[in-house]
C-alpha cells in the first residue's frame, strides 16, 4: 500500500461521523385574506369591504352605489364593522365566499346573474341566507329558479323547497321524478315536511290506483273453439286470474319503480 493511500485511510478512520440532523417541522405560512377578482380593492367608488367566514377570508371591495340602497342596507344591517381596511369599514358576513358571490351577483346592478356554475348545496345555502328578508326577495327568486333546474337529479329536495316557497310549477316538475323513488325511506322522508310528504304520498297512491284500474281493463283474447290450440281454456282462465291477482298485489305494494310493462313481462 502506498504511503498516500495509507495516510488517507488513517485520516478517514479517525474522523468523527457526521451528526445526523433531525428533520424540522415547519408550519405552512398562514395565507392572508385575498380580494375577489370581481370586487378588487381598485373597484371605482369603493366605500365598504365585506369579508367571508371562510378560514382564509375572501374580501369584496364594494361600491354601494352599484346596489339598491335598501338591498345593500338589508345585506349588512345586522353586522357591525370589525376593523378598518384601507380606510374602509370591514364587515364580516356569516357566509362563505360562494354564498356572498351569489348574493352580490343577484343584487349587483352591473352584473348579469348566471348561477349555473354553483352547486345545489351552494344555492340552497344562499337561499337560506336571504330567506324571509323582504328586500332580498330578488336573490330568493333567482336562487329558486336555479334550484329548479335540478328537478331531475334531486327531485325530493327540489319538491321539498317548492312546497316551502309555494312554487307550484317547480313542485309539478319534480314530483314526476319522485315516482321512481321510495319516499318512505328515511333518506328521502327526512327531507320532506309533513305537508310535502303527504302531497307526494297522495300522488304515489293515486298512481298505484290508476295502475290497478289499468289491470282491471285487461282481458284474455276471445277463445274460438274452431281454432286449433294446445291450451286448455279452463286452465288458461285460472292462470290468468291468478296472475292478475298477483299483479294487483305487486302494484299496490310497490313503493317505487312502478313500471307496468316491466311488471307484466316479469309475470307473463
């Protein structure tokens, strides 16, 4: 072994091992409140700032002249400024960013409200936020119109709200799509008021009665003795009567998916 190699080996063996550094756990930086892109701090004529109740608050720089004075007053009347931001009163509302967006979109005289980008739950939250507030009736009306578009996918919820707000056209649309659902299931029944449940139950019962009436009109083809057949007429009539009795029982006990064609195919 050369002297250089020997010295290097000795030096390496005598050097203390490098101490292992313990991992440091740093907390993520707290994100500062931010301004909504449609209501930035540079909004002309800004005189008030609203902020949402989200963990990371969204702020809305508002020019109150863009709103009906009574509507603007109704929106903030029950809230007091929590601080001053850029010399403007900062008022915290008890709603999320999306709910405040919806309300402002409906009230802003310079905006064309398009609520199709919001979820059903967000629309319902906005509806609840303005419920029974006369000056915000415009928001209530627009939210209900947007909620009504869910009549196919959320018929129970839409029907329940239509009954509460007395929107008959919306209730009629949604009621048709409840017929394939069992409204007695807890997942559906808990969404309905007593009045709404009774109204739907009456509709579903009427449908079952109609189905039984249709079955009562069904008859066997007239048996013609001179036509050759392998069927015993007496046995055929017995079979038909038994089947008809079963079909009526199935129809009457059916809570959902009352499809007569499918029921007949299954039985016959």
